[in-house]
C-alpha cells in the first residue's frame, strides 16, 4: 500500500511542478511582452505588412501575366481581391469563434462563471500582471 501511495504522491508532485513551471513561463512571457510591447508590436506589424505586400505584389504580377492587364488595372483587381479576402477571412474567423463558444458554453452565465473560475485559479498571475503594468506606467 505504501508503494501505491508513493507513486501517487510522486505523480501529484510532478503535476504540481509542471503547473508551477507552466505558470512561471506564462508570467515571464507576460513580463517580457509588457516590458517590450512597443518593440514586439512594431516587429510583428512590420512582419505582417511585408508578408501582405509580398503576396499583393505576387498576385499583381500574376494577374498582369495571366490576363495581359495594364499595371493600374492589375492593381485595382488586386485591391478588390484583397478586400474580399479580408472580409471572407473575418467572416470565417467570426463563425469559427461563435461556433466554438456556443459548443463549449450553453449560456452567457456559464461563460462568465468559467471566466470567474479561471481568474480565481490564476489570481496571482493576474495580480502580477497588473503590478507589472502599473509599474511600467508609473516608472516609464
């Protein structure tokens, strides 16, 4: 019987260590993001801009070559295709998020009780996050 108890205890300790490690990584990542949010945001937005520009330029040249369009016409078609694709992507993301939330929660009250439970489980991470934001605001 002591063998089973020691095995269960070590599994519980391993789970606790994994939870602490995951929470520490989350807190450290949030601290780095909050400390360097402007550099990270600038890098991510520039990266997204360059990817979109690369795709736009490729589509523009493809349309010019395929349909023998003038440059301005290809730019107009590319703009309309890009606008339609962003609208379609936004609609797809909205439908996907709505379906996943409806399948997981039966009502708004169950969603808010789930959020309350998560906040109570991770109150110290949230308070650490609030302290970092407040310290960053007051010091810098």
